[in-house]
């Protein structure tokens, strides 16, 4: 049986906050990635979220539902996580080891909504690898 591919494809051009400059081409790039993946995988195995759907909660929920807790995704199936949008490097929080924090900037990023930190991404990918296998490719 052919190996299955499961993917989360995220593209953000428009951000909720007027303090964040919008981008051009990220949604188009995500659509191109989805189209390429659709040649190898049924649409049901590809979750695509763009712009206003790509909130912090929406991205994390998609990761949980479509990858971590998906009973159709079996150990060692191929997994693709694709993010086209803004990233930022922030100073380390007070009391931290002094290492800057890299974040993915979700649609609703702002004063009350944090980014998705590199530490959180590492944790999610580690959980995924432990539960579903290490056949994971990330494009960030």
C-alpha cells in the first residue's frame, strides 16, 4: 500500500492588526503547496487555513485535530507542515535563559494574542514524532 501524506498548509497575507504590515503572495504560495500535495494525497488529508482562519487558536486546533489526534494518520505516514507568513524574533522573557524567542505570527497576533513560539512548535513536533513517527517535513 502506498504511503499516505497528511498536511497542514497555512498562508497569511492579511493580518488583523493594523500595526502589522500585510504581505503579498503567502496565500498564493500556500495554494500552490496544497495543489502540489493534492497530486499525491486526497484533499481530506490536507488541511489548508488562510488569512482570518489562521488565528493562533485555529492553527493549534488544526495541528491537534488533523495531525496529533487524527485516527486516519498512522505511524510513519508522511506529514507536512507548511507556514507562509510573518515570523518575528522577540527578546527572551524576563527570567529566561537569555535566548531570543522566534515566533510564527498568526492572523490575530497582538497585545492579547501571543505568537506561536519556537518552543511550542518544538513541543508539538516532538509529540507528533513520538505518537505518529518521525516522517515529518516542516516549511517555516
